[in-house]
């Protein structure tokens, strides 16, 4: 492993920041304490610009290289928000707020990018500029989209973007990446089945929305098995089935909800079209009325080819030969960094978190041993991308 010396020596301090953030988890856009912590640190490092309030509660820090360099910027991005989960780790730095915890390691992502910002601001061994991007609301709030919509890329002259996420199960000191689709588009849908309620003992006088909705749930499974090319990926999961109030009443309506995960625009269009057809027509076959509300949420996290090679090479320069998986299979999870990758070329990489509990698990904790690896990756990436 080829870590940056100064980065190794700051590990304990960065871990301290990480644990401070971990103890005070905040959700979605409500990351005021975290953003204030970030602003405070960036100012203390001597960043040339520190701008809060981008995409509501996001923060961008700008570090110009030398000499006098304030040319095109590359964006390095971390996420700041936590999850609505009750923490069970029992660690001394555990969440002080019941029902909220950093179960995805965004505390570690934020601390590592702060560590990189400190080193880059102190050494300035590059031309152009580095934009360190701290986004709110990665966990379902599309904070990345908000920052892009706020004009972040244009305002700071950002030409390329890079993101990183820890990955439990991958050993510390290793990375994984792939070109093209790395993570799925994550859409959500709501369905209403309107029948005609009545007495459960006289079903012939009703239109039973529970039976109709059950048929719809079954039929939706045929999108993956019968409509999609078997060599392509699509997930349609119904995650809510709400209806009824008593043993002897057939309800008037049933509500369904769920998520759709796809890795290509074609499959995304297909899934949306077929769900609509199935909801309307299967409901109609039961005499009921089915309506679909389909919301396109995060797009596919699509890694650009040249930037993926570049990121993998940097990771290998940190981790060593054979420690970077360049053909990581895509996952059907989603990632808000996808909006930044739609706006600018770049790449998203996974970094090993070791043998810990999984992401979004109440026993998960970011692995502080990964800090020097992640910070070294950021520092080397910025210095190489902006080499004189
Ligand atoms: Ni995450």
C-alpha cells in the first residue's frame, strides 16, 4: 500500500471528527450541525472559498492550486446525512439521538473528504482548483440533484466529478469499480385499486379490491420473467399492500406501493410502461379501477469510461496491484451521485470497509482503519488530475 505520509499521521484526528459526526446523526436536508462542522473545518484549513447553502444545506469548499491557479476544478464529493434507524453498536461514539444513526458510513465519507481538504489546502501541489462537495439528503432526498440544480457545476467551474462509498465485505485497503452502470435507477410507484366495498358474506354484491390487487402483485412479477430480456436487469418489488379494516368487510380500496430498479434507460421505460398496463388492465378484468402514480427517482449511476480508468489507476496506486476490482458487478441499490454523473463526466468507486455489518444495518459502523486509504485516494486523485 502506498499511503500519503501526512495522511497517515492525521488518521487519529480524522477518526475523531468521524466519531463526533457519528454521535450526532442528522437526516436528509436537516444536516445543520454537520454542515456547520464542515464549514468550520474548511475555513480553519484555509480553503479559498467556503460556500454553505448549496442545494439547501450542502457545502462546497474551493482550494486553488499554485501558482495562482484557479483554472478548471474537479469535484470530490461526500455525503453527510444519516438514516432513521435505532443504533445497536454500543460503541462509545454511538448516536445520541434515538431513531437516527450513521448506518451508511456518510460520517466516514465526510471526515475523509475533510482530511483530504486539509492536506490539499496545506500543500497545494496541483494546478487548477479542487472543489470539495458535501451534499445533504443522499438517502432518498436527492440532495445531489438539488446541488446540481443550484448551479454548482457552473458556479465553481467543475469539469469532472468523483465519488466514493465504503463497502462492507470488501477488505480494508481494497477498491472496486466498473465502467458503465454501477448502481441502479431507483424509481418508486403508488397504485390505487378502487373496487366497491360491502359485506364479506356477500362478495357478489361487491368488487373486491383485495383480490384484484393480489392479481396485480402476481402479474407484476411477469415484467422481470416475461417482458425483460433475460440478460438485462430489472427488479419490481411491491413493498406495501394496504387495505381493509375488519373481518367481515370487503374494503372499497387497496393501496399498493413499491420500487423499480433498472440499469438502462430502455429497461426503465419498459418497466414503467408495463406496470401501468398491468395495473389498469388487471384491475379492469376484475371490474375495478387501477391507477398508477410512477415517480422517476435516482437515475442509473453511470461511470464514464476514461474517468473510471483514471480512478481505478489512482486506487491501485494507493492500494497496490491486485487490490482493485475493475469489473465489480453492478448492484441494484441506488446512489444520488448519479445526478452529478449526469451533469459531468466522472466515476464512483467502492472502498473496502472490512468485515462489518452491512450498510443500513443497526450494528453497522464505519471502519476507521479505512480512513488513511480513502484520504490518500482523494489526495492522489486530485494531485494527478490537476498535475502541473
Ligand atoms: Ni450511503
